[in-house]
């Protein structure tokens, strides 16, 4: 990689700053934790890909040429603006997602991290994850990302079957993926995650399980199993619609999921969320923040965020969406300092609904302690303790409510969305009984 | 040319003495048309044999409408009529025609062609002395040709057979002549061969109307005796009654009485239909036209009612059989909040179609609605289409059911339909007429479609009511995990219980959302299970990816589903969305 002198200097400076920061923090000892309203996770969206995957309906663009410097400046500007708006003082994790953020230059990653560290406290042990495509991640480049401050990789491996990879429109092969995985593990030991998809058209249970077993020989301490969902507007969706490909069989997908999670449990993995498995405590703290309904800032085109504005007081948490299209987003960032397209205040009930729906995705579920943090008018017992329909779910061993809190059983977790259709209305009902005239928006 | 078409230049009302340029605004004087110069006739035909096209030509020939290329089914005023190429509502037009130096008033009463509307036909015929029986030169005599012929024959009307479409390549008018002779016993030389589309020989049809159809037997000097043969409702003017005068005269300001309800009305307006309403000073015996007399509701202008002058009571004319609904359907608003709008739409539409019977009804699955009675399936479809097109109403139509009397203990296609053959007659070498006694519930849904497809479109079909017969009918319950679904209780013939039950169970299986437990769907007669399907429980129902950007979308989806769940009907512990019933009811076939 040949970089102009100025950019090289910038890259080196940023990387050094990141390393300095890390050293300083590790010396500084354990910092005093700020209150939840002063803490946040930061998500950074890199909207570009080399090629469109056949199943992906994310906000991504296949550019003819990326003006990376402009993009970088805008990401830096936006993260500064939003950190200031939110008054967040401590950033506990940063996640570079996409798109394909491993196509961005390490310099960009370093610059964003540097900007975060300038405004807020970014502890040295903060989780900084980068989503990486096996093809765009040669070892040397991964090392540069590491120097820029990345300390965790999430590799979109998706399948260990070359035919399936082709079907998905991935640019890599099984062997190149495994090579990338090995290099990643060497550079980020214990900090590499891989994604594996299930429920593809024509995929059978046996062969898929063998893929998973094979992957267990190569993977690190974190794994995500995602069932394919056919999204409108994708090539795969169109192929299934036209009958070129068989529709994925939900029965088979369910079986793969059940067999897969059982296999991972035997292999010593903790299923800490519906689709996520970790051993040796390698949970992703960034994603954990989502499921615990912590604050997060969304930076970059189409990114989502949820945080309370500084000085707004009380609970005026907002759901924010940034402008989708990269060029427009950049224009807005240059004009206003950020590209927030939509701000929706989250009502208190809405927040509690999210706390419920997200919390139950995790293995610990909703602890009483966690629930009380959101200052609900009612305890979990009040809401769910005496309800007949909830009782049926408890009796069917799908749900547990005890001194720890409310959580799904092993088999309940697989049908959580059905359970929520009972739990959410019950929460709403209890809420309306205790708060006679809810203020607009909550 | 003028020579070839005698009277063509002077036959039309607008250019003749009635409408001289000086008196364009003057109302026409109907007294000039003496009884012997009047002919009242109808055109009857099987569907698509060209009845409406012939009517267009007759209207053009008599100058009633301009001769342009756009005259297509002028009398079919409703959108649904033009779209489907059928006539639903009888229409009337007064034609003025000069023949051999004499001006005639020819009242054409257009009638619906379809079997469902034979009620409309019969009431139109009661105002006529003759009919044009139009037969396609290609297709020959069809089922409704026969039905319509007998309606006219029973009413002792003069029948003029008109063989149409002789311009078509495969036309065989001679063969059709022979059929007519054989089936209707009408000498073949009485047939008039025309092409209504091209206008060929249409003039001779008008001449035959004058020469062969007798004038009405009426008396102008007697006190008024008018038959109401149709009525429509106008938002601004109230009920417009179409009347045929059998005796006397009626004019604006007359006080008239309905023999049916004994109410007195004052006539505001009389006139002829040309084919639009054209007011006149008076209407005289033998003439056909309309009158408006402050009636607020079409039920006040009962079809078949006799109107007479106040203080001059007359013997009422023999009324007709009132329309007897043959097919029933539940009709419900798609959304209950639309109930009142739909109610007013149905009320307005039934003002113009008194043959539809309306009863309030309610269903556990669909909420408040109505049970409507129709003359037939097409009638039902047309009514539904008119609701949609003219009133923008969206409705759920449930399976039509036919009336049963509650003493419930009761070729291959035809055999499977529980039919009994009554007689058989060969119309010609290639055509046979079969008469069967059918249970009505076997034919209301799709018999005609099946018949058409089995015979590659060659067979045609007509029916009349043959009264109630005992049959072995049973009540079939549909159960979900042992609980009866009241919405889906069906009356079915014993022999078909299994097939019908199986179909319903399969449909339900396809529409019931999976739940957290297994659902057994059963069809049962008493305690005997005749069909069963199973809906497997959900093994996995959770969104795989749920991170920052997915949360809003996921919460929206969950809340929408939770809302939908609230609207579901609980049967035992099973949640059934209402559209599951709709899907089952809508498409259910009683085979």
C-alpha cells in the first residue's frame, strides 16, 4: 500500500495516539464508573461494499470510488457532535460495522477512535470491534487495524461450503475464510468472532451440522448463528419468488438451530443471546449494551442510535436515525455537524417495552435489579406475577419468573417472539392501570 | 339509401312534427299516438347473442340516438353491465318510427339476458304484447333461449325469432331455423336473419314488430289503470316508477292511489323514456313511460302494483310473483367501523334492485352484517360489484347458502351432484336438452363453471325452482383442539361430509398461524370425526439478528402482531385471526 506522505504521517500519528491511550489507561487503574446516562457504546457505519451479497438488505453501497478522506472527516465530525450532544463521558465499546468496514483504511478507524478519546473517556480495555470480510483482510491489514486501536474482529464467514458461499454472493471461498480466521486469531487471540448462517435454501440439517463441527476446530471463543431471513429487495428473495431456488424450510432451520445450540453447549459455549455463543467469557460487550438497553450513538450513514440529550433531564431518550445515503449524509454533516435525519423521543413505556423485548434475548434475561434501573412504576412481579396467560407460559416451561428475575427457558428462547406477544400487551395493560393518563409519547 | 330504407328520412321524432324547431322546448303531445299505433315489445336472448347490440341499432334507426360508432349497449347504463357485457336492469326506450306513411310508437323494453334475472324478464314481459327472440346464428338455441321463449309463450306474447350474427364466418342460419321450428314450433319462414353489428336487415325487424305484434288491448276512455313494471330511485326526485298504461290517461297533478298500499300520491311528472326520461303532458292507454309522484321509497312502487285515479278504483291487474331469492350470502364490512357506510350503500342499491332481500345478521367471526338473498350467483356478483364500483364499499362475502326447510333428516358431474333426470330431448343432430331435478345447493356455487369446462364451453344451463325436497343433510362441526368453531358450522349432505370436512380442515390448516402448541383441526358429525388436520407448534420463532438498527423495526413488528392478537378470536386457548375464517368461508365449496 502506497500512501501519500501526509496521509502516512496522519495514520502513524493516530495509531500512536491510540497506543498511547491504551498504555495510559492500563496504568491509570480502574476508573470510577460514570452513571448510565454518561456512558454509551458507539456504532460506526461504513456504508460501502465491494459487491452486493445476495441476502443482504443493509444500508450499503457499491461505490465507483470512495472519497475516503471526506468520509473520514465526516465520521470524525459526527462522532464529536453526537458525543457533545449526549454529554457522554465514557465510551465502553466501539463497533465498526457495515457495509464492509474492513475496506476502510485503518487510518479512518484510528481517526474516529482518536476523536472519541478526545471528547470522552475511552478506557484502554474498551471493546473495539471491526467487522471483517475474509477477502479484504490480509494479515498485514488486520495488523494495521490492530495498531489503529481495534482489539476484536467479527468475521463474516457465513458458511464452510463453497456452493453456499456462491449462493450467498460472497467473494471468499472456504479455504480463504479459514486462512483469514487463523490469521485473525493469531493477531487477536481470544477476541475473534465468526458468523455462520443456517436455514439457506436447500440446506440440509446433517451437512450443516458437519459445517458447525468443522468450524469448532478452527474458531475462537465467540460464534454467532444466524438464520437466514429472506428480505424483500434482495437477489435471493427474488430467486425464491421466481422459483429458481426453493424457499428455505423453517422446520429444517428450527432443527439446525436446536441441534446447533446443543452442540455448542456441549463444546463449552454459553448461549448468552438468541444467536450468540461465547466461551471463556468472550461475550461481546458492545452487543450486550443493545440487549441491556444501554445508550448508544450511531455514527455514519443510516446508523441508529439511542441516547438522552445532555440537559434534557429525566428520561427523554431519543431514537435517532442518520441519513441513509452517504453523499447526502456527508453534506448534512458538513453543514450541521451531524446527519441525524430522524429523532423520535422514546416514551417511558416504549423504553420499558424495549428493555423487556431485548433483555429476554439474553440468557440472564431481565433481572429484577436491571428492571429497576429503568425506574418502572411496577416490579416484574407486579406485572407478570398474577397474570393467567403468563402463568400458562411458566407452566409450559417456556418462561421463568423467580427471585433472579424473568427469563426464557432453554426452549422458550427459541420461541421468544411468540412469548413477547403475551408479555408486551401485559406490560402495556399494567402500565395503563398504574398511569391513568399517559402523557403524549409516553 | 332513402329508397332502400323507406321511412328512414322521416321516421325520427326530433325532426318530425313532434319536435318542430319552433317548439323544441315544448313537451311532446302523446295524444297523437292512438292505441292502434302503439307496439310494446321486448328483446329476449341467451347471453351474448346480441340483444343489446340489436337494441342499439333499433335506437339508431329510429333516430332515438345519434348514429355514431360509440353506440355500444346504450341501454346498459351501469358500469358493471358494460364491463361484463350483460344487462342487469331492464331499461325502456320509446321509439318513433314511420312506416307506410304512418307514425308508430314502439316501446322497447330491454331485458336482462341472464337466467338470474328472469324475474326482471317476466315483469318486463307483462307490459309487452310481443318479443324479439334473438338467437346467435353460430351457437343456435341455448338454455336461456328456451327459458325466455317459455316465459314469452306463457304470457301469450307474439314471438318473432331473430337470427343474429349472420355475418360471422361459421354462421349457420338455416340450421338455427330448423332448431327453432323443432323446439318452438315456429315456421322457419318467420325467422328474420340479421347482423345487428353491421345493421344488416335490421329495418325488417322494425317492420315485423309493426306487422306481427298486436297493439295493446286497452281503452283510453276507461279510468286510469297503470301497471308498475319497474322502479328506480333518484336521489333528488325520489322514486321513478316505470309504468304501462292499460286504461285511461295520466297527467301531472293527478291524484293517484296505489292498489297495494292504498296510499294517495300526487303526480309531479309524467313522461316517456327516450331512453332518458323526457317529460310529456300526459301518458295515454297503451303507452309506456314513467311517473314521479312523491314516493320516497321504492317499496312504495311495488313491481306489479296497479295505480289508479283517486276516487276511481279499478280492478287491479294481475301482479307477478315476487322475486324469490335463490342464493343467500352473508355480507360483512371488512372493517366494523365501515358498518354504517355499508349499510347506507346497501340501502341505496336495494332501492334500485328490489329483488334483493336484506336481513340483519351477525357472525362471531365477522361482526355485524347482513344476510342477503339474491336471484342467483351472477346477481350476487353484480350486486357486490356495484357496491364496490358505485359506492366504493369493501365487503366480505361469505359462502352463499340456499334455504333449507328445517326438517333436517333429508353423466358423472351430474351424478355427483345428486341429480335426478326428468327428460331428454334432441334439439338437432348435435344438440340435446336434458332436464334434471337438482338440489339447489349443488348448483349455486360452481355447477355452471364445471359444466362449461367439462363441455369445453358448449353446454349451457338454466334452472327454475322445483320446490323443497327431503334430503339427508347433516350438521357438521369444525373443532379446534376439541372446541367447536361456531363460525364454521355447516349443513352438508351426508355423502359429502368427508370431502367438505377435509377441504375446510385443509384450508384452516393453511390459514391458522402456528402457535406454541399443536392444533388439531377436526370436522365432526355428532361425535364422529370425518376429517382431521394438524398444525404443528412453533419450534423456532425469534428474530435471529437484533442489534442497534434492528430494534425499532422489531418493536414495531411485535407491537403490530400483539395488536393483531388482541383482535383474534380465542377458541379454547387457540388464537384464530378473523381472516382465517374469511379465507375459509370465502372460498369454501359445498362439493
